[in-house]
C-alpha cells in the first residue's frame, strides 16, 4: 500500500494523476474517485488504513480539511494555464463570463484580466462555507452567460440555465501537488519518528517527567509520574498542575522564569528530588518541564557509583560447599554460620591462625541477602595505625603528604551495601577502636581531611585468634567495642580437633597442586596417614596446604610414605615416636620452630622463583598477600635477597 492517497472528484483527473505518477521521481500513490461527502468518508478511513498524506482538489479538499482529519491535506492548486484553457472554452460559448470562488482564486483572476484586457464578473465567497448558490445567483442577476469555476459552481450555474466551464487541473498543477505531497510525507515521517523517540524516552526513562504550558496546565505526564502520583496521564493531561500536585512549586517557576534544581518534595508516599526548568521562547516563559528522581533510587545509584569508582575485585569466592569435612565440630560450626548468615547482626569469629576464619566469613556473606554486593576484607594486624585509619575511612585529596590525587575511598565506603571482614581485630590500636565503634553505632563515616558525613550500610564480620575477653580485663581492648562486635559468636575449630577431616582436606590439596603442577597425584600410605592424624597442626589448614604442596614437589604419582610425609612437615620420624608425656610441651615448642623455619625457607624459595613478585608468590603459596607481607615483616625477609 502506498503512503499517499489522492482523492479526486473527477475521473479524468484520476487518469491524469495516474499518468503523472508513473514519471520518474513521482511518489507512489493510491487514487480514488469521490467528491465532497464521499471524499470526506474516504479520508477518514484512510487515516485508519495507514496513509500519511492526502491530496485532493477544490471543495472536496476543503471539506476533508474541515472534517478534522489529522493527516496533512494537499490541495491541487489552479494554475494560470488552467484558467486560460477554461477562459478560451468559455469565450466560445458566450459572454459576459463570470466566476464564483474564494478570494485567493479571485486575486489570480484579477491578474489574468490584466493580461487578456478583458474583465470577468466576479463574486468573492467569504470562505468555502458560504452558500455557492448565492454567488451563482448574483452572477445570473448580472446577466452572466457563462460561469467558470469548480465542479460545485458549475453544477449550480447549470441548474439556473447558464453555461458552465469547469476549470480543470492540468499536468503542471498535478505535478506540483504530488511534489508537495512527497515533501510533506518526508517531513511527516521525520516528525513522527521524533515524536515516537520522545515518547519512548518519556515512557521508558527512570525519571518522572511533567511538562506544563504557560497557564500551568499539564501537557506531558509520563508513566513514572503515574506510578508516583496514582493519577493516569489521561486524567492528568489538560488539568492545572495545582489540582494534581498541590504542594509543588511549578507556579513559582512559571512566574519567575528561574530554574529550581534539587528540590526535595513528596509525591504520594515517595520522596523525590525535582528539577524545574522553565521553557522560554523569545525571553518569554512558555511553560515548565520538571524531572523527578526518587530519593531511594538516587541512593542506590550513589552506591553503584561508589563501587564502580573504587572497585578492586572485592568478591567473596567461597561458599559453605567449599568447607570440607564431616567431623561434628565442623558440622556444628557450619550449622551456626548458616543461621548467622540470614541476619544482619555482627559476627565475631574465634579461631587459631590458619583455621579458615576468612573462608567462613566469605561463606556467611555468600549465604546472606547481601551476596550480590561487595565483600571487602582487611587485616588489622598487617598495617600500622596511621595507614589502617586511611584504609578504614579513606581520605580526600591533600589530606596528608603523599595522598593520592582525587582522594581515596575507605573500605567502609567500598563495602557499602555488602560485608566488611575485619581480620585480626584484636590487634587494632585503642584510638582506632574508638572510631570503629562510632561507625558501627552511627552508620556513617567521614574521610580524613574532609568535613562531609557519608552514610554507610555495612554488615560486619570480625575475626581474631586472641581472647578478647581477657584483653578487655587487661584494658587492652575496649569493652564497649567488644560487646558491639560479639553479638553473634562462632568458634572455628582447629584442624587437630577435626579427626579424619585432616585426611579429606589433605587429599583435596594434593589433587589441587597435582593439577597445577601438571603432575600425577600420589596416595598416602597407612603410616603417612597416621603421621597426618597425629601431627598437632599448629598452623592449621594453611600449614596443611603448604605441606601438601611440598609433597607434590617431593613425590608425584607414587605412594607417599611416612618418611616423605615427615620430611614435608620438617620432622624426624624416629624422634616423634613414643614421646614421654612430660616432654610434649617442649617437643611442641620445638616443632613450632621447625615449622616456622620450613615456612621461611618455602617463602624465600617462592619469592625467588617469582622474581620478588609478592602477588604471584602469595598465590603460589596459597595465602593472602597481606599474610605474606606480615610474615616477611616478622621474619625480616627481603623479596630480592
């Protein structure tokens, strides 16, 4: 189907239009023959059928335009040649010659009269609504013999016994009309596209949008505002804005012509931030456009921006499925941890170094409603007090010498909406303990060097290997902070207390390192398993992991003997047999020294192989970079020695 419909009152005009439409550059059109009321009916149907432009002639074109059809209507204008042809034909029939038409056509006739040196009897209709019969009757009274004009005028003249000549539309007039229709079609489609684009923007934007005219009546009311106010656009459009939103400041902007940005107001049950912008044409206020954003959405957006700007991959990688073991001790710990994950209360994890406290913290986060938000971990023992404070709360540019340009977000900001894990919280300095307590109580922070308060929403999980209650009694840990942290308490069992879990975890690490090193996995002899079960594991799971990496390097694809195991643990098997009970503490102390020495050697070896790269070294050793840094500081290990 074409996009242009030509409604012609004459069959012969239809033939001419068809002929012209086949010429190069002419638009594709559909042609229908109908005049006056029938033409109006076709025009109204055309709008529903999907046509974009209508073309017609004379009174029919006028009636279509007056019918209220929303499509543009192009009129086939009468040209000079058309009038000349009608005049010559009328001249052969008699004289005087008269014409009845609207002023626009009468003016063209006046110009034509000057060229031919002959005058017409003219009757000017006030408009197309004026009774044509009245005009034709006036011509008859003036002794007119021949009437020229459109079909309607010609028919009335013939009824009164006068000769009539219809002014036909020639090829040139039809070509001009089709060219104009083509131009209007392009403009119409462009305008329609813009309207649809604007509608899509208004309908699918997250912002509420209201537009007013100069009288304060609503002209745009998008779906977001519908939801906020409870009004439908159908009911709101056309009303005064004070009837729909009586507490708004639209009228003020209309009067002053000054924009108001960032106004906090209530729309229905919601609080929004509104921006009122006046629309000015030639320095005159012609209306107002207002956009709304809900305060809740802005807060969520602020959180997202904070995370995007400060994101450093703060993701909890582990869940409860990663905690291996079937012992009752670990089952009980997992059971309580799952319960704790469902609430937002602070959790304090107790456990020896290397027992898996961070693994539990990550699992709690991933099982909580905050699982899709940040998990941020920081070791309170790894940094001096001054650096730890800036890590906690962040700082603004210029807060101190060496401060990063643009400032830096602290871990509370980065963890906003998620979980913050404070490891070794018992090592925190008293002054920092006081600031931490305030953050936990008030839920807000202030960057170093700044005076702006930032609200934070963080779920806190803390961990320690020390007895905080004893530290409180010795006044080395704040009592109020202890009770604020110790809302939910969980003891992570030591590896030595977990029985056969030791063998399960050992085999897991053995397989893991065998895959990483592309070596075949060995298996434990009965004697090797016995050593693993009898060993006290002062370094807990971390020590077991390191020992399994050594075993993969020492063996690979064969049975792991008791001697291999003892060697990986830095033990003399003969010395470990039948130890008198009185010597156990002394042997355990010596054993810890051997383990620490083995760790130092392993760290130095890994640093050398990784070229001093601490991140790669920590990954290879299966420990965090913070733990590696702390061990290097404690043992005075140089990365490039």
